[in-house]
């Protein structure tokens, strides 16, 4: 898609085909300012944009990042603010820069983040999440990997009965790095609906899942490792539009039913305990104030920088399916003094057992063997 980049100011692109937020509206505004309020005709705007699109077609495509990007040996995070400020993170530390070193795009779901503060703390987030202590390192590592767009990100699944704060926890985690007007979304009804919604934000929060259709299970797997949707372009017979993305996904539900093996291998599951009535908080107390919203990302940036410095020295004897996440988790353990890796590897065995129990054929086979202990045979 053709886009333009401001010569000065935020390193955030203007898409030519984005309606009121695209370059068309900006050109009309600048024309009116330069000509005493006179409004350009629609045909003049269309002709100008067509000429610009022709110029863009003569250049090589350039990648655009959404919220998070790789930059050299480090990372960049778009704060989504009108001033265009961004955060760069390397093994040496992190800084706030006035102009991002990489090109970012934004959508209607891109909300602003406060400028992170140095010396921040994760306590405001930790105190609001009903997450067991043994699972907290898994959540921390998931947040760190959310800043790393070049690697697969496991699906974080928050499970629990009613009254465990699943929706609140999902909203909090989404808003730490990718706030927007719709932090929580219902499960989509088809693959195209999922792809369009997921492509518009970096962190996708799915609320109150009541089961996983096979197509959604497959779509989540592809979103973890890199998804693509090819469809016919609107108003054409032969043109196609291609939508590709890799996303960070957090979901919650009471019982998702049988899990498929490929999704279980790409999942981090956290069981939330029921919150006693005496410990419940009003909705306003669950949300972080402006100071806390700046403190938590600051602490997360510091942790990420230390993880980047530690990662080259990490040695993991046996790598599961999500090898990159495993290395990040091991680095988090080293930096924070936690034991998340042991928890994650042990959890993988439990998820594999759940997959076996949820498979109809395997379940029938196990019943048959239990009833015929002397039976032997080949596969």
C-alpha cells in the first residue's frame, strides 16, 4: 500500500488510502490553509493522489512496523502519541527518542502510551493480577517477548472459573504495551474477520472464549508464528490483496474444551484462583493511574534491556516447540532470580496430557488398552 512520511516530526507514515486519517485529508487541510480557506475539488485531490501513487509504485517496498519493531541489535516501541516519541531498547539500556529510528504505521486501534519513567516498578501490575506466584515469571517473559516482533509469541491463556478476574487481567496486560479503544474483543466468527481485526493491533485480547473451533485454533497457531490471508481485492476481477502479520495474543475463558496439539505446543496457560468476596475491588481500583501506567512500562523496558544483555549467554539443554520464548524465559529467570523455565517445561507435559484426553480416537484407544491389558500390537 502506498504511504508518505513527514519530512519533519513523527516517523509515522500517512497511508494514501485511509480515509479521514490518511494523506487525502491532510492534503485538503494544507491546501485550505495555503489558499485562505478555499477547498480543493474532489477531482483535483484524486488526481494528485493518483500521481503520488504512481511515484510510489516506482520504489521498492519498505516494511512498516505496528507498535513494536526490531532495530539493529535492539528494539523500538511506538508510544502512539501525537508527538511521535518512541522508545529504543538495547542491551545497554533504553531511551526515549523524539523521532523513531524505524517507520511505524498506526490504525484506529493504536492508543497512546505515557512516556515510561526510569526507576519504575512492576508492583502496580503484579498487585492487580490474580496470578499464582509460580506463574508470574511466565507472564513476565510473555510481556518481554511482546516487545520482540521478530520471534514467535506464545498464546497466553488465562483460565479460571467465574469471579477470578480473567477479563480484568486480560485488559491490564493489553494496556501495558498496546492500549486502544477496544482492548478486549469477542471471538471472531470467521477467518477473514479474525485476520482483519488482528492485523490492526499488535497485542490482541480475546475475552471469554467458550470453545475453540478448529479454524480458530489454526488461526491462532498461524498468528503466533506468522499469518497470511490472500483474497481478491475489492472492485477487481484479478487483483489480490495480501494481509500478513504475526501477533501477540492473550485470551481468557472458563473451559475451552479439547485442545489441539499444535495450539497446546504454542501456549502458556495460567490458572487464576477465585478472588474471595472480602478481597474484591471496585472497577476503578483495578485500573492503574497515570503514574502507575508510566512506572510499569519503565520497569518492563529495564527488564527487557537486561534480558537482551543476558540472552547470548543463555544455555537451555532441551528446547520445546517455542524455542525463542524458552530462551527469553531462561534469561528472565537469570535476571529476576525466578524459576519460570521449570514451570513452563512441566506445564508442557500437562498440556500434552490434556490434548490426549481430548482426542476421541486416543481416548477410545486408552479405554481399549485398559480393558485388554494383555493385548499387544503395532501402530
